[in-house]
C-alpha cells in the first residue's frame, strides 16, 4: 500500500516541527553550537521535502484532470 503525497508531506512536516523543538531546547541549554546548527539544517531539509510532496499532490491532481478531459 502506497502512502499518498499529502500523508508523506504531513509526516515530514511533523518531523521538521519536532526537530525545531529539539533545536530550541538545545539552544536554550547550551547555546548555538554544532549540534544546534545540524538539527536546524535537518529540520529545513524536512520542510523542503514536505513542500515538494505537497506540490507533487497538486501536479497529480492536474494530470488526473487532464486525463479525465481526454477520456470524455
């Protein structure tokens, strides 16, 4: 069973939010160090992937709409 693009987008977005939370906790305890930057960079990558899955959903809907028009 395949996961839909919107499900994957929500999954990556929630992981990104969780990583931002961990980064905030790390910065508040030890300041901006290597690990803080690393966590924030992973969160940014997760947000980017979530956005790409969201855009993929829109493209799939457009293709389905075009295929439906061709069949009619």
